[in-house]
C-alpha cells in the first residue's frame, strides 16, 4: 500500500505540509515575543557579509518566508494567535480532532 493512500485514509496531510505547519507553529509564538527578547533579536538579525558562490543553502527564515507566501499570510498575522493556529493547520488525524475543539 502506498504512503499516500495511507495518509488519505487516515486524513493526514502530506509530509511537506506537516513540515510547513511545524515551522509556522514555532514561528508564531516567537514572532509575538517582545522585541528585546534574545531569541527575537537573533530571529530578526541580518548577518553581514556575502554568502558563498553557487546556489545558496536554504536558511530557516527563507523556508518560513516561502511557507507564508504559499499560505498568503504575513508575519503580522501571527500577532493574533487564534487566527494563526487555525490558518496554518493542515489535515489532522481523526484521533486528534478532540484537541482541535478545545
């Protein structure tokens, strides 16, 4: 049986969409932190200098920006936690539906 068929039967999203959900789920609370927070400062900082030649490796923030473009959300949307959690949520398994209602 193919993995795709198993995921459809269980109502799960693709691995790509689950990875996107995980990145954005972490980004939301970190974006809501105060600007003075060490983690927020590191997340927003730009490293001086040039990147190596060739195709650059994906940075975490590059992936988050791509994910937000795909879902058509902006970082300011993360300020509303309820909206953010609902918007980034992908298909969840049936046994996880009870947690969604809370």
